[in-house]
């Protein structure tokens, strides 16, 4: 047993064990006990008098009550704080408060099981270290339910804080699959995620919210809930080529510029080339691609940018294109896709816009059906496509990055069964709660 006493606050600066209590300035360390489960700290306050919370009259001391709370681990060991709280009695006849116990919200919330420092430490581990609730509970020497019941209210309060939605000027949206179970038992598989892509106030994109459903209605309802002030501040709205989200933007964000994501435009072009390659493969050989087939051998090379190809890869492409007369369709589709990709690599936005307008006009007339279908899609999204060059290259890339963080968090946790728990955890790890003061404990 290690006994150590502090006689005054100044002793905290000289004691090599009182650093455990530096965040608790109102408490004195009475003793430190080395128990099998970790360290046990016995502390007490130095408040000589206490006013009644009901009437304000100075109350009379009536002994102490020992309350044990879980503190943040120290030196890899769980820590328990045994707080010897003073009990007070109010002698005013008209006061409804008969007796009460001293409280210090800087140390622990009333009836809290974890100290404020332990909650702050847990939130930090969840936010930055990719920890799980079960792993943190093991380090604290408690259970999953005990830890989450103390952390969840803090996250929920931060999620409900309207400050999080201030100063959003660039808004991204994307769908997300959060489980693969039966929707009748666990609810919709698809979620719609809204991301703040504004450059400046935050170093990276941050998740604003997750709502059930993948539809224009889900996005429209969320925008409607944010209020007119939020919608007026949004200047740019980025999205994937999904008409439901486009309808919601046109309905709720009338003053915002709708921008089609550049990555998905290039992805549509690559998918069109793959469709042409598979069709020609079936028409010329009568089967799917196999090892040794010319078109099957270049399937990965067709997805790369032509400026990145080595001389060997260029030779392979040329050999595959000339192996059969019908392969000319694959070559034409490949060159059309590369031209579309070059739109986003022009030296100036004006040059990029000029090339984009040319492709929008020419691709729908292409005799290759897959490329003509691509051209019609681009023509239908012409305004949102060309808006890329008017908004300094706004894209939905930050939204895709947030999706990657969400997927990682879900894998680390081994999946989620409760949507609200999932939403709070994802908001935390993606920076969605950083704008709220409630997480700055």
C-alpha cells in the first residue's frame, strides 16, 4: 500500500504521483492503493462551506459519502477514484431540499459512473486512434454498456448542436450501405450522407449527418429540416449522377450551383469501354474473356490514362486493337473515354469547358451504342457537368473519402446493429462533431 497525502494545492506541482489529479484542481489526494484491478485513489474536496441548492442558505455538514468513479487509465493500469463527498443538511423549514451531497461537474457528472477525464479520454481514443468501445472498456476495467452509457449522451448532445451546421458553403451528398441484413428486421440498408466540403474553416471534409434511405426524398427532407438560413448559405452542391439527389437540390437549393462529380464522369466512361470490350469479345469469340484472348489481356490497361502508359503497354494495346477487324470499336471507345478524361487535365478551365462542350455534342452521335448512351447521359447532365469549370474544380471527392473512413470504422467495430449508435460513432470519427463545443471537455 502506497500512502501519500497532499497538504495544499501547491504540493501537486512537486509530487510525482499527484499528476493523476492535475485535471481535478478542487480535490486533494488522500491515498493511493495498488489493488489487483489497478490503482485506487482516495480523494476529497477542500470546500469548507456549501450553500443549499434550493434556498442558498449555508448548510450544515453531516458526514461523508464515498462514491467510486472510473478514471482514465494511468501507466497502462485502470484507475478508480474513491471520492469522499461531503453530505450537507439544510435546516430551513420552507426549503424542499433536506439533504444533498457536494457535486463538481469538472470531476464527474451527478450520478456519473465515469469521471470527466475518462469520458474525454475515451472520446479522444474513439476519434483519433480507431479504438472500439469494447477495447476501451477493457482498458478502463469496466463493461461495454457502462462506458457507452456515459459517452453516448455527450455525443448525442454534440450531434444536436446547431452550431455544427454553420458556415457550410459547399455541400456534398452520397449514398452509403451500412448493413447487409434483412431490411425488414434492421431497417433500410442504404443511408444518405451529407458532407461539408467547404474549404477553409476545416482542414478536411467532415460528415454532417446520416439519414436512412437512398432517395431524393431523404435528401430533400434533411435539407428542409436545416432551415432556410442553412440553405441560403450553400453556394455549391456536388453529387454523383443520381437524379433523385439532383431533384432534391433543384427543389431545396435553388440558389446553389449543382456540380456533377468528375470522378464519376470518368468512371462512366471507363464502364462504357468495358461494356464495348465484353460485347466485342462475345461477338468475335463467342465466350467471356479467357487467358490468352487479346481483349481480355488489356482489360486493366484500358482503365489507365494514356499519358501514364509505358511503351510496352502501348504495344500491347496496338496489338490487341489490330488482332481482329471488329476490335476497332474497342479502340474508338477507348479514345473517346480518354478524351473525356482529358477534359479535367486541361491547362485552363476555359480549355476544359471547350473540350467538354465538344464531346457533349459529338458523343451522342457515335455509332457505338455504349458510347452513344454515355453521350446522352452527359447531355442530360450538361449543366451540372460544365459547372465543374465554373466552380474552381468542385467535386465530390471529399465525400468519397468520408465514405472510406466510415467503412474502416465499421470494420474495426465488427459491424453495428443500432443505427443511432452507428450514426454517432461515424459523426465522431469523421469530424462531424468537431464544430460543436460539447466534445471539447
